[in-house]
């Protein structure tokens, strides 16, 4: 038995990855669990997430962030922006799973970005940059191939605030709960939905969807 499959938390993670068809190394799985450990530790003081038990963090934060991984339209070396990253989801799990991607975790909350900066140091994530900024004011040197978010805002607002950050051939990939029929209907005329993936996350008894939006 591998080191990564010894504890109940590690087993929950490994089982979820198997369901997703994601082949992550033992080292990557250990990094994901180290992130949960760090989050649980900081959460006692800084109240970063309402979920306080590590055994619930694995499905609700790790697996929920990794469920859309195979659905992102992003190749080797892609630039990914996680808007309103909060305590690092989905950005940190994605960065661990795809070290070939360059991720920017953007949040205007200094308390949360302080945690994010410490997390990327402790986890030695060389492919992650943390930015403390309001998204509408953010002006990076290069645009992004994928802009994602987890419970940041409705789709129209998400597109409005980030359109200056997306590459011409890039996509918005928004993580949602129930199928957002109304939000899709209210998208501005210069963008269009490019598909909605239904995601099943083991350990979470709730709907999950990934909404793809591109320029019209």
C-alpha cells in the first residue's frame, strides 16, 4: 500500500481521484492533503471556511475543485485565473494536479491572500502567483486561456468584470451548483455558452455544473 493511501483522508482522496479518472502521483496526493492540513490549521484562527473538519474538506474542497479538471479547455503551459479564490479553491488543487499550468489566484481580501501566499510557500508551488486586487482593476502582462471561479458571482457579472483578462480564444469556466438556466439566459450578447458539464463529486450530495462561456 502506498503512503498516500494509509489514512482515511488519503483513502477518500484516492477513491475520488479514481472515480474522476485522474492519475495523480503519491507526491501530488500528499500535497493535496498537506493543503487541507494547512487550511484546517489556519481556519482555527482566521475562519477561512465554514467547513472545519478535514474529513469534510477533502470532498468539499479538494474533490469539488478537481471534478472539472478534465473539462477545462487548457493545454500544456496554459494560463489560468482563479477569480475570488478565497482560501484557494479551485486554484490550489488545480495547480497541484497540473504543475504545467500557470495559475494566478486573485482575491481582494488581504486575510485570505495572506493565507494563500503562505500556502504556496509551504507547498512549494512554483506555478502559482497570488494577487491581492479587485478583479476589475487587475491588469496582468498577458491574458488568460481560462478564467474560472467557484461561487464568485452570477455569470453575467463574472464575464463583465473579467472580459479584459481573457485571451481572444480563451474561455470562462464557472463552477456552479444547480443548473444556472436563468444566468445563462442573461449573458450579454457578445458572449455565448459553449456547453455545460454535469459533475458528480463523491461525498457531496448536491448538484454541480461547469459552465463554459466564450466570445460570440
